[in-house]
C-alpha cells in the first residue's frame, strides 16, 4: 500500500508541475503610443469570423506642420509567430510572397495631417484586397449609439474566417526629420463583443459553473438544515468550499462579462477574482488534509496537527496569491518572475499530496484494525475517488501535451480554454463525490467519533490504573456486578482455563474465601482506594 501511495504522489507531483492557470486576458481595445523613434506597431492575435477592426490615430502632436503617411496592413498567419520570425518574414521578399505563411488581406495607405485631432483610418476601396468586403458593411450593434455620420463607426477591415491575424500600422512623417508623437487606438469588435477569441469560451463556461455551484449550495443548505442537530464539523468545511467556489465562478464570470462590454479588463477586478480562487483552492486542500487525517471520524480533534494544517494552508495561500499577482500584472513576454513564483508553489503542492496520501493510508489502517466497517467503507470510496482523479489527470496531461504543441496555430488555439476548464470540472466532480460521501443524513452520527468505539487508548489507561491499585494493595478489583474486572486483552481471550476459573468463582460460596483478602464490592471503596493511591504518587 505504501508503494501504491508513493506512485500516486509522484503522479500528483507531475500533475502539479504541469498544471497551469489561465493567463492574462487579451484586451479588445488597445492604445499603443508611437513617436518618431518607434513609428510602427504590430499586434498579433486570433480572431473569430466577422470580427471588425477599427483603427484611429489620437492626439497627434508635432512642433512643425507634418503630414503622416499611414499604412495599415492586415495579414493572416497559420500560427502566432514571435517577433524574430515576423522580422525575418518582413526582410525576406520570398517569404512575403508565400501566402501559406504570410497571406496579406488588406493594405490601406493614406496621407493625414498631424493636427492634434482624431484621425480615423478608413478603407481604400480601390486598393481593397480579397479579404475586405467591397460593399458598405452594416453597423455593429455596439456602435449603434453613435452618430450615423461618425467615422469611428466604420471599420477599416473585417475578417471572414477564424484565424490568426497580424495588424501592422506603419507611420512615416513628411518631412522625414519631423518630430511627432501620437497614440494608435485599435478596436477588435467580434460577434460576441470585445472579448477575444481565446477568452470567449470562458464566458458561457463560468456562467454554467456558477449555476452548478449555486445548485450545490442550495442542496447542501437544504440537507444541512434538515439534519442541523446532528451536523459534523467537517460538513461545515464542505459548505465553506462550496461558498468560495460559488464566489470564484461569479467573479470570473463578471470579469469576462466586463471585458465583453467594455473591451478593457479591470485589473483590480481580475486580482480580486484570482485571490478568491486562491482562497478556495487553499480551503479545499485543507479540507482534504483533515479528511485524510480522520478529523471527526477517527480523531475527536487534531491537536498539534491543527497548527501544521493552518500553517501549510497559510503558506499555500500566500504563494498562490503571489503567483496570481505576477501572472496578471506581468506582460506575456516576461515569464521569469512568474516561473520563480510557480516553482515554490508546485513544491508545496507536491508536499501536500504526499501528506494527504500518507495520512489516508494511516487512517485506513487504523479503521481496519478497529474493524469499523462503516467508516472503512467511507474512506475506501474516498481513496478510490482520489485515485480516479489522478488517473483522469494523467490522461488529460498527455492530451494537454499535444494541445500545447498546437495552441499557437490554427485550429489549436480554439481549445486553449480546455486546459483551464478541465481542472475546474475535475474539482467540481471531486467536490460532488465528497458531498455525497459526507452528506448529512438521519444516521449522521455513525460516522462521528465515538469514544467508546474509537478510543481504545483510554480503556487501556484505565486498565493500567486499576492494575496499579491491585498491585499496591494486593487486592483483586471487582466490577459493579461483583465479577472480576479484566483488561481488554483478558476479555478477548476465551481459553478453557479461563472458563474453568470463572466457573469456580461463580459456584464456590464467598464464605469459603480467605477472610484476610479484602473484597472491594462498593463503588465508594474503589473511589477511596484510587484517591489514596493518587496521594501516594
């Protein structure tokens, strides 16, 4: 069994190291400053079909009268290339003409005056490429509140198919020595709003998960209220995990809904959602730890182990919050600090997994020795559930390896959300199983700790104390019914010799007993004897 638990912990360790959470969301509206030294911008991202692209130049400032030659180019790529590959394509004419890796759809080039006003980039119908519709496009529903003649309601380009697109804005001042500064404003307005193509599946996913947790909460609240007299302390922990899970899904749904409507993610809202998620994961790990330790089932209290559980939970929460903060605030190209924060979290998670399975093995062994089949069946189901989670996780990890190999290319980027959604679904399944196993019922107390059945150590201590009294006074202790009081090992023995001695005691008259032997038949005499012994100590 120890070997099996070790293999499970190794699998969970690999799982912890391979698991990643969702990265920072792509904004639907970006503002990129440009000036004389850096006059060009490049934005690359996956887009859904029928996504409209709006481009504007804001706040153009120049000390002298300057004309800007602005070129807008929309290109389709099979994969998300890094800057080094894009620069290589731009410098190689043969690769530029290769439509399989660099399919130019739209090129718009016009002259504009830099006059500190708004410059709306509009399509040039005479130079429209195949990817842009020649007829006027209908206004997007989210643009209907603007004036019909406003130039900002007209997109410069739109895409007809799902894919990975690169937007380039090249600005050349005339004269070339002129100094200028401006802000390039680009909007990606898709069929579902400003939310990016990668993040779009999370919106309905978190809505469904939020409804699932609300159902979990209502069911758990109802059954807990029906059996409120017999609730176990561990069932309150389960209710706390359900509550935090409900809040987590609600915060994430609100975050993506805001991104859909406004195009800009609220950083503080993202951090609050991540911190609530960290609190849920912390409480869930603490719950599984105390379950594996047998709290409320095998042990009435955790004792000194409680400080270890709280300490590990606090450390995990701090490391998870640091990792989430760096993941939200750092740019995608800078992953060094995030890696430094992720490694300690993975090591701690591995230690927690080892603690859970070793404690679970010890608790199962204790229940097997006590022959408590009801509680042993409960923990066997719990162990099988964790084993199922490990197997399902390892299988998904193998699938994720293929998924991550193609996540930067079409059509692999459409399935990126599965890498995050799977862990939420698996956690919900585990929570559902825990709710079923530890549900409040009419026979709730059969799983609770009972001193007479689950604490034989107290019984042994009492036997040792009685034996000390007998040795000190040279007497033989008797119970309340006049029969000799025996230890736990003696009561379990059923040899013929003991039966013969018991028959002699029950059938020989007490008058034949040596009168010099004191017989303690009353409870008061037993108490007094123990009191005298305690004074001697």
